[in-house]
């Protein structure tokens, strides 16, 4: 598995940061699935990538390790697309609202 690498975009736009995260997620998908993948925001993680429940759980664990976060089960159930995943990761990385 990849080492946890924190990427910082100084002065980057939301689009640049989103693209960077999309690239990281694509790499994690490729590692978990063992094949190249092409993802877009509307890519359905289960349907379009053909992931079964074990693959999804392996992917979730890889995402949690890479971003040093813990995704609660209720949040996992709400993630359907790559965009959903990106929003969830961004929210969890920000931490709880004060």
C-alpha cells in the first residue's frame, strides 16, 4: 500500500485540489482493483468499477489509511459516486464543526 503522503496546494483553487484528490483516489482504486481505472465525479463506485462488498471495504480501508481518517459506517452507506467520496473525505479531513 502507498505511504500516506500529505499533499499541500498553496494558493490552489478548489478545482486543482479536487483534481489532485481525484488522482490520488484513482491510484488507490488501481491498487485495490489491480487494474487501471478512469474515474470522473459521477463514476458510480460499485456499478461502474464493478466492486463487490469486499472490494469496497478494502478500498475504504485504503482511503482511511491514505488520508488518516476514519469514515463512519453511516457515511460509507451514503457514498455512491467519486464526488460523494471526495466530499466525504474533505469533510472528515476538516474535522468536526466548532
